[in-house]
């Protein structure tokens, strides 16, 4: 075979198309037991390995009535302890004016009738599944006002990351400047609120970050990532890492949202009324574009 000196390369590959199982938020749906459920749901019966892992992790099943009227069985995760596969979170205002994304896809799609609707997608690891050896991401999808709720909840992570270095400084240790995924983020039900306008209002339960104030050392230690879990995100083993792939996916997916294309596993609960504009979320004052370089070894004994 001739030794050829190429002036172009390497070969470009197709964009990553994410088909992760969905993790969706129910803002208050009726179950077959005639009670109202608010929390995260993973549909059962889609993947045997996922069903086995959810059962082994101790999650129970709940049968939910969807907007279509169908009763569908899900795994109930009222509060999800999530490692978000991203370098950070951006405000809605910022993402309106730039194509740059840190791993979280966000865009606006046009519905029939011309109304604009925001859509957010992000890839996550569920801590309980990592703990029993299932190392596959889940895909969060949200729309309308829930996108603002999720961005507000995820923004609380910066308080945790700042607290890590504040505690280290007090203990005479150098700052770590941990990445966004250094701690899992518990996202669970908040206080019920009314959404919509005019006669189209509805009471819903939004997701919030279940983070104490003030943030304690005990909280940080209990949510700190394990070294082998960090490697799942950062170590590409000679190829692009999961975090690098996800950042590239978030840029592409944001553009696809704008043209109305849904991922293969898409489908969100159609449970909200005609939405108002998502709530404005201020960007965190001390949030840099990307926390850390994503390649440093994380310390398991962080504090």
C-alpha cells in the first residue's frame, strides 16, 4: 500500500443521534389508583436491562393516565439524583443569541398557529443506576414553562460548586474549580403553581433543586461523584469523550429543535395549558462559560 501524504482528514462522521431512554417530568398526573403523581418517570417495558436496573435500584412502578387517555406504566422517580452531562447551564436569554451550547440543548419551535414553544433536552446519569452498574445515560426532555423551571433548578449547582472551593479554602486546601457534573443534583417536586393565561390556567408542580441553604459539607460529600463515574464522562479511551460528544450533540440538537425535528425517543406529556413565555432566569453572577477543563482527576475525598 502506497504511503500517501494527505492534505485533508480525518474523515468526518455523522452527528451523534441520541436515543437514550427518556426521563420525563410529570407536573401532576392521575394514576390508575386515582391519586395525583408529580415527579420523574421512566417508561417501563421499553428496555429489559433498564427495567431490571430500575427494579434492582428500588424504584417502584406507577401507572399514569396520559393526555391521550392511555394508561401507561412507568418507573416512578419522585426526586431524581442526577449527574448532568454538561459543562454548565446557560440562561434562556443567552441561548437566544448564540449557537454555543455547553451540553444542554435548547431552542424554540413553531407550533401550528404560529405560537413559539421552548424545548430543552439534556443527557444525565441517574445516581442510583450508576451505583448498581448501569452506565447508560437517560435523556431529559421538557417544553414550555418547564424549560425555565429546569434551567433555574440546574443553575443552583453553581452554589454547590462555589461551596466546594469555599470549604477547601477554609481547610487550607487549594481551590478545585470542579466541573458542572462533580456533584449530582437532586431534582424533585416544588410547590404547586398556576400556569397558563385567561381561562387556560392549570395548577402544576414544577421541578426544583432539592439543595439545602446553606450548603453543608455533608451535602457535598453525599452528592460528590465517584472517580469511576467521572471517567465515564471524561475518558474517551482514544476517541471523543462522552462530554465532548454531548456538547457537539447539544449544538446540533438545538438547531433541530428550531426546525421542528424530534429525537427518535421523543414525546413529552401533553399536560400543560397554552403556555406563557418561560420565566426569565438570571445567569449566575459567578458562572464561567465552563467550570474546569474536564480532564483533571476529581478527588473522592474532596473536603
